[in-house]
């Protein structure tokens, strides 16, 4: 069954780092082996310090450690295949744990009970798991689920123990597992609630309506000052109370720890992340939350509308002033149907059937509660990967229904056939959805089919498009859908700037800065545009403002250096580029600009030393070898210059300029045949090089003259 679950999503194995993977893995320094491992425990999931204002407060150190483990396995390199393979293994483990877990949850005693098998198969192949399994960031949900399943299995052992000490110890061990699940993803803490429900509903066979009576009796005993002991509170199930107390204490401790690690501050989310939570009026928010619950239910029931992002207008708010909104009718229908089922089940007498349904509902509702906006605002509208853990409860409901039909229908082959068809359809859907997660182009295009009103979908399509016209079209559509989208304004401005439309680029950047005055990238890009417009003083102010908002900003220092170079302020340019390379030693362009400037100013020794220093950090940088070769050639060190020219050419053989300058070196060195050879290669790469044609004619005349002399 574990192999079946992994096989459904094999299409993701050839996938790259896409969407959130880039920030969580590629740009996350915490997973690099040269970063101190203890940093992981002070930073959030994205590598930002938990106390920083921009932190999302998503504390998932175990997940980050698993990413780092992947890097360690690959000798410090980032291989997406390794990350995807690890996810497939985790889904296989989760599926493998499902089967014994479900025997516990169903309290199955008969070997002929097919519900655990049916549920496990449905969980293994459910398409809504595509994001969690195929997206590397979904590792958090997979780890959380594995630890959660383990916690319930451990807890179930404690419920069978006669010894009070063993009961408490095993319950405490299950709580530790829940803590590990929480350190993989916040949702893990909810497994304590599932354990509590399992104990009440399945182990002690208490009907939900009787729980209130039990609590009232317990309170009566407290009020009468009677002690709680094994002798006078059999009705309270002495060991049940002990286990519940351990769960409550553990839950309080974990919640306090989580609150403490967040610095006793909630994360800051924007309106576009979760528009419903910013809606005016409590009733409006409740209506929209319930509509979101209905869509989540539909995704579990019919996982056809799958999208990588559901924010930014993907689900327009229900406005209560617009009573003709058909979604209000669908919401009413959802609650009438769901409410009727709950009332019907609630009134059923205590039985295995009713308790199984209540357990399934508990597994569906309790883990989902952290994403419900009831306890706190979340930073998303719908996140399919959040459904990974609660989907087991949904699969239980389907399996219970199939089992009930199987017992009632005489033509049992109909049930068999329908179930097999359902599994085949889900396998097919899971496979094709996993292929969407192979590349950003496929993922974003699939999102457009589901959420054409989502500005972020258009933004991401534009960002990944190599077609300038198409990119501009999608950026403009994103801004039409969400005019205050400052990232889209910034990126569109960059595209227009590169296209030569500096005036509109400046207008867009100023709009972005009106929306978000601390947008460092927009300040830098405005500086670049103003520099192109020769507005140097304004450009300088823009760069300095960018550096106020982001002190460690090597690209800004690089562009500031370019500004100073334009104004022939060479010392200032050198200082700015030096700052860029200090902050980012691999900043190749800054190194090369310093070398070229020193070379052009006649400071050849300084240019040579800079190039050699840079090559220690970037030995495979062809431009550094090329510029060092030029400097060495001017100094008359022809052999060393030749060596670096050849290295540059080996690294980039189709760069005509490299062959041209090597030809010039040979020309000066009076190695005319070799010079002719390099000029011919350069012209083969780029036939429009007139100066090379002239040099070739000159060197051919010299060769002819030498041949004539001999």
C-alpha cells in the first residue's frame, strides 16, 4: 500500500525547485552545510529570524533539518530529485502507518473488516495530496502526518495498559510525538485532540451527547469535595481522566512553547493573503469562512479544481448586500446537507457504526481547525497541502459508507466495480496532477485554468515567461485584477525599462512605492531608471533609500557603483563595488567592473590583483579570466594572458569577443597564423564584426608578406 501511494506521484520525481520551494530550499541558508545547525532553531521555515518583523512565524525546524539532510546526502549540492524522492518515501511511510492505525481507530476485531483496507487505499491515491507530495515544501505536512500517526498508535497502547504509571508514561510519549509533529508543522499539535476523541469515542465508547453528562457528574463530585479515586469514580473512568489530564497539560505546554518561540507576537498578513479575514462585519466573515469550508469539502469529494494558490481574488468575497449571489444558495445547501447528516448521526444509538463516524469526523475536523480562521487568522484562503492530514477522516467516511452499502446490497460486485473505478480515476488524476508540479510553467498554466481571476497566477506566469509581450500582457492583467500589487508593478517596470520605455517604468515604480514605501527593490530599480534618464541626483537618493530599508543589499551597491562610474567618481564607484563583493563574495559583475575600471585607469597591477583575488572565489568565471588576460596582455605577460584567454574560451567557447581578443594578443605577439585562426573563429560566431574583418585582413597581409620574404 505504501508503494501504491508513492507510485501515484512518481511524475514529480523529475520536477525542479518551483514556487515556494525556491524560498524554502534554494534561498534558505539554513539548509546549507556551512551554516551553523543551531540557526535552524532560531529561524522560521523560510530562514528568517523568528523575531524579525517580516517573519511568517512558521516554526518547522524538523522539516528544515530534513532539507539539510538531503543536502548532506548530496555532498552539499541541491538536487531536486533527491528532495522529491524523500517526499515519496514519506508518503509511502504515512500510507504504511495508515493500515495499522485504522484497525485501532475502527476498533476492528474481525479479520473480514474491509474498512481499514479501503480507507488506506483511498488515502494513498487521493489527488488532493498532490501538492503535499509533489511540492517539496509539502515535506512539512508529510512529516507532521507521520509523527501524528505514530502518536495515535503509541497512545492506543497506553489505553490498554492496566498500570497507571505505564498509562501516564505512554500518554506522555504520545504527547512527545505530537510535539515532534508540531515541530514539523504547526498542525501537529491537533493530534492531541484526535487522541482525546479516540479515547472518549472508541476506547471508552462514550457517545458525544453523553460527554456533557460525564463532565457534569465530575463537577458535582468536585463541588461536594469528594476525592477522585479508583474507588469512587468508576463512572468517570479513572484512567481516562489521567490520560485526558496528561493530554491537556501537554497541549497547554506545547501551545505556550509555540507562543514563546513566536516572541508572543502573531504573524502579519496582508489582505490579499486571506481577504475573508479582513472583511467588514463578523457575519460577513462567518459567511465567507463557511464558503471556504464548503470548497475544501468539495476538493476532498471531487479533487478536480486543484490550484497552487487560492489567494488574490481566486475566491471573490461573498457580499451580503448582493443577495443574488448564487454562492449563498450553494452554501445554504451545504449546511443543510451537512447539518442534517450530523443531526441524524447524533441521534443514532451508541454503536460501532455511529462511533466510527464520529471518529472519522473528529479526524477530519480537529486537524483542519488550525486552518479554519476560528482561533487565529491564517495566511491563506485555501491550502491543499493542509488537507493532507484531515483527509484521512474524509477517507474514513467514504470507507464507512462503502462498507454499509456492501452489507446492504445483494449485488456486491457493483460496489467492488465502483470502488475499483474510483481508485483508478484517483490514481490517474494524482499522476497527471503530479506532472503539473514538474515545472513552474506547467504549474502556473494549470492554475490559470482553475483561478483565472487570481492576480498571483498571472504574476507568476509573467515572471517565468521568456516571451516579453506575453510577460507584459500577464503583468498588466495581474494589475487589472489587483491594482495595488506592488511586486507586479516593480517587475513590469523592469521589463519596460529593458524595452526602453523608461517613462512608464518610472511611473510604475513610483506607484509601487506609494503602496509600499519600504519596498527596497523598487527603490533600487527606480534608481536604475533615473540613472538611465540622467537624473543622477534623484537616482542617488533612491539608492540610498533602498539601503536604508535593506542594509545588506549587494545588488544595490553594485548599481550605486555604476552611477558613480557614470559621474566619473571612480573612488566612490570602487568603494560601492567593494561593498557589494564584501556582502556577496560571488558577485561576479561587481568584481569585473572593478577590474575593468582599474584597467581603463591604467592601474594594471591593481586590476591584476583584484582579478586574482576574485578567481580564488570564482575559479569558473569566464569573464574574470578574460579581463585578467586583457590586463596581462597590456603588461606584456603574453604567456599568462594566453593561458587565461584559453581558460575563458573553454568555459564559453561561443563568445566571439574572447576569440577576438586572443587574436589581438597573438597579433601583438607576432604569432600571425594563430591570430588569423582566432579572428576566423570570431567571425564564424558573429560575421558582423567589422573591426575583426579589418584585423583579419591586416594579419593576412602580414602573413603574405612574411611568406613572400621567405
